[in-house]
C-alpha cells in the first residue's frame, strides 16, 4: 500500500502545480486534469511491482550495502557507479522500512511530474493558451519512455532530465544564473546532461548568458558533492568521477540505441568507425556554432529551442557507445518543440519511436518484435528528425529580423 499512498501524494502534487500555474480556471480543465493525473498515476501503479535486472543486480544491492555500512556514513566509500547526488537519495532510503523498489520508483515519478512542469513552463515562453500548456504537461507525463523509465524500469533519467529542461526554460526567460545552476545539477546527477550542454555556447551567442555566469557551474557541482566529501569521500576522486569512469563505457558501437550505428550492425573496424562518429559529432557542432554565430542577432527563443532539441538528437545519434536511454532529453524537449512548431507533429512521434526501440530491446531482452531491423528504423526516424530540425532552423533564422 505504501506505493499507492506515494502515488496519491504525487498526484496531488501534480494537481497543485497545475492549479498554482493558473491552468485550471474552468471546470472542464479542472476535471480533465484530475482525470488525466489519476490515469497517469494508475498507469504507473501497474508498473510498480516490476523488477528489472538493473534493480536486482545494482540498485537494491547498493541500498543494502549503504544500510549495512551506516546509512549516510557509507557515502565515504565508492558504492555503485552513480554520482553521489543520487546516492544521497539511496542513503535516505536505507533508513526506511518501506520497500526500496517503491522508494526508488516514487523518486523518479516525482521528477516525472517536475519534468512535465518544466516542459509546460517552456511552452509558456511561447504561448499563454492554457489548452496548449496543459497538453504539453500531460503529453510529457504520458510519454511511453517517461512512464517506462521510472515506474517500470526504476531508472532515474527523469531527475537529470527535469533539471536539464528547467535549464533551457530559465535560459529562455533570461535567468542565466538559474539556468547554469540547473544544468550543473543535471550534470551532477547524470553524465548524459552533456548531450544538452553544447547548446550553452549558443546561449552565449544569443546573450542569454554571459561568460561569467558559467562560474556557477563548478560552484554548484562542488556544493552538491561536498556533503559526501565532508563524510570522508576523497575530494579529487569525487570531483573527477566521470573522468575515472571513462574507460568503463564499453567498446561496442551501439548498446540498444537508435544511433547511426544501428544502421551498421555487424560492422568490423569498430575503432575506426567510433573515431568517425566522434569526428562527425564535433564537426556537426562546429558547423552549428558557425551558423548560429553568423546569425547571432536573429537567435530568438524559438531558434534556441530548436537548437536545444537539435543538439540532444544529433550528439547521441552520431557518437559511438550510446545506450538505450540516451535520447531521454530529446523525448522531453521534442514535446515543447511541437507546441511551438505545431505543424511538425512528426518530430516528437519519431523521436519517441526511436527512443522506445531501445527500451523495448532491453526490457524484452531482445530486439523489438524479434526484428534486428527495428533499431535501424529508429535511426532512420532520427535522420528524418535531424533533417526537419535543420531545415526549420535555417528557414526561421533566414526570415527573422536582427
């Protein structure tokens, strides 16, 4: 019953957020929102008992180890392969008699709500139509990958994802310090925040942030990991955790991801192909930077949102060694994008489809529908998305006055 009480509380939280945002002014909106929140929580409730191998082999063992070694005192040791901010939550859970599976999933579901709120706020930057912003909130909350990630899989991508989306929102709202702090929190939770971080140079071009604002990134990161250091964890290894893990990514070109390497299954010369992908990612970013710098006077909020989504799709699409959940940020930002560019509804559909292919591959233990070509179809969908976003960006900046 603890899980259902937790879901009830989170449902109330979602309702309060929408109420505070002024999105429930009419009875129709109020009852529709209540029904959809209930459906979202019931859907997640159905998933709560499921245990994946990630939970059985890692998460619950980490909680058990932390409990056996004294709760928060255990953070002085290197437990698990997640950065310490997430371990703070696991340490807190180690004191509870509630089943850790529920606590881990409820934490992610709480950030599902905050992620949906962030997408909603981002859409608010472009419209004040309550129907649109409500739709953005619920489309995010019901995205297949968002539901599966936390409630079914027990993963925590919604945590770093929520902070990343809020970082984009604050940049668009000309709140640079909050934006940089949010992306730093995202990075502190998960390395995959780097899929969005390149867009901050474009924010600099657009004068949404200034160089000196970037100092808040290391300050925020250090403050977040400092409690673990004060508990006895070595400062240097804690600060450089991601660098120390660089060699553990694996040598495979693709790990259930709809990246371009899904089109090259069975390819040889993996080292050379990996190098080509890394070069392609850097070349793409260099060309995007050059174009945006030359058009920096035309970089309005719409262009910046397109750039944010474009980077989140292109970087993991081009890089080697990508995993199944690495398009999570693209999933969320594609929802905000479609409410700005309504005619391009295929973009979130294609992104979600491509992302979902990786989930199906892992969660079913095989390629979706037993067809190895499924991941390739996901890659083709992302190629179409990249083409669409590039054309839309060029067309928008070409018609926008300085």
